[in-house]
C-alpha cells in the first residue's frame, strides 16, 4: 500500500493534476484499495486538518497582504529603501531586496512580496539597463524572504505540524532572514560593479532619509506591533493576524486613502481564492500525512535512517537534498505537512533542536519558490518582466547557489536559529 500511495502521487504530479487534488486522490484511492479505514475517514480528516485555531492566522495574513498591496504601502517602502541604498552601486537591485525584507515582515507571503514589490521595481530596473533575466531572478529570490522573515505562513504550518511554539518559530526566522538578505545585497553589489550599473539616485541626505522614513513609518511599525505583541504575550499569532488586517485596512483606507470601497470586493475575492487554495492543500496534505502514519511510514523510515546513518552531518546533508528536490515539485505547505512527521523524529534522535530543524526546512523550501518547474515567485516575476521561464531558469541559478551557501551556514550553526528564542 505504501508503494501505491507514492506511485499514485507521482503519477498525478506528472500528468499535471493540481497538488491538492493529487494528494487527496492518492490518499482516497489508497484507503479504498487497502481497506485501511472506512472511506468516511477521508472527509473527516480533510476537515480535521484545517480545524485548527493557529491555522486561522493564514487567511487573515493573506488578506492583510492584499490590503497592504493595494493600500500604498509598497510604494512608500520602496521610496524609503531607495533613500537608504539607492545611491550605491547596484542601488535599484538593493532597493528591491531591502523593500522585500520590509514587506516580507508584513505580508508573510513570498508570492505577495514578489508581486507587490516587483510590479514597481522590475520595470524601473529594466529602464535603468539591468538585464531582464537578472532583474526578474533578483525579485523572485528576494520575494522568498516572505517565507523566512516572520510572520510567515510556512513557519506557522511547521509550528503546528511539529507541535512547536509558532512564536518561537517566528523569532527564530529573524537572524537567518537577515543573513540571506545580506548575501543577496553583496551579490547585487558585485553583479552591478561587474556590469557597470551605478546607483539609481544621488546620495540621499539624512533629511531625505527621515522624510521618506516618516512617510513609511506606519508600514515599518506594523511588524514591530505584531511581533512585539506576540513576544510580549499580549496576543497569540492568530490574534496578531486579525490585528494585521485591521491595521492594514486602517492605514490603506483611512490614512493613506488608497483603498477605495469599490476595490474592497476585489481584494476580498482575491484573498478568499488564495486562502481556499492554500487551505485545500493543507487539508489534502493532512490526509496524506495521516495515511502515511497509518502505514507506519515515518516509523519505518526513522528506524532505517537511525540504523544506517551514522552521523548528524550525513543526516542533515541527506535531509537537505531530499527537501531541495521536493521543493522543486511540491508546494511548501504540502511539503511541510508531509515531511515533518517523517524527518523530525530522526532529526531529534540526532540531537537537532526542533526549532533549528524547522528553520532549515523552511529555508530549503523557500528555494523551491524560485526554482522550476513549480516556483510560484518565478512565474510572477517572469510575467512582470515579460521574459520566458526557460531564460529565467538560467538567470536564477546564481541565486540558488547563494541560498544553498546560506542553508549550509544555517544548518551548521544552530545558534542562528535558537539564540533569539532562547532569550
């Protein structure tokens, strides 16, 4: 039955069946053929997988992201980032990275970050003479910060699947997210220097920085309020997501006045569709994970790994390779719910902290967002830049290498993930 479960899933992926349906159909057929349980368990587990209070944070963070995207926050963050790094060699590329860092700390979504910031900066970079492939690849990779920097939907899912505090996962993502950002900035500088691409503006005075910062201050304060409230014990991550929606609406509708009543229906519709897609994947992945547990796959894999792998280093290398491959074909939410029950017990047996392993997993799967064939950020950036996926695939390879280096550093230096939560 285990072989049937995996073969069905792979076959459905190959013929292009959407991931939620692939997971659900593979699970349902395996239950039916193997007589594992009454078929009623399929419907029950689909509902049970999404019947979770922490999961309620996901649709609210998605709605907050769309409200911010439409509420003028993106442009103000771009203007502020421009005064900070816009005058440097490779300034516009750096602006894209720094703005993505700010926006990631608000939206929690890689695709939303890529779309909101890319729609402003990709055309600006192309007009400045940046190569189209590099421009789109830089934004696609920068958008992946949305799943590493808190608040992050994959961090929420890992916390639920691993029975780890979501607040701990949020704070654990800060230093790794900053590390990835710094390496992207360094690459942007040397790429621009090699290609003769200077800054986009004259060096900004402190008054310019303060003026742009004043306009963006409400947007910059949002992650401070949300994360500060969580870590201060004022509200839970789910309640923080509701506050994020209220705050985003207040800024965009009342203060900036860029959200119109006529556009609210479109924003709510986009949020509902995106939430339905994500939650459908979570429900189907939860069912698939339940069948794996029923077939004792996690126990079998764990016993085999412990008996054959003789060092934590070898385990983490093999786990990274597996997650890298899985991230190329499976959406991050599904990959987390499938692989956490299999890999986490082995990681703990080798002495890995669950929070540290969670950051390794999320950074790994973040790469899948800008690698073909199913990298969502890649498709968003290619549409904005109007270049083919085939051309963009070659341009994104250096960024994959950069994140791989970061992944090795994060894997080998646990304190980057565990120091802040330990405080």
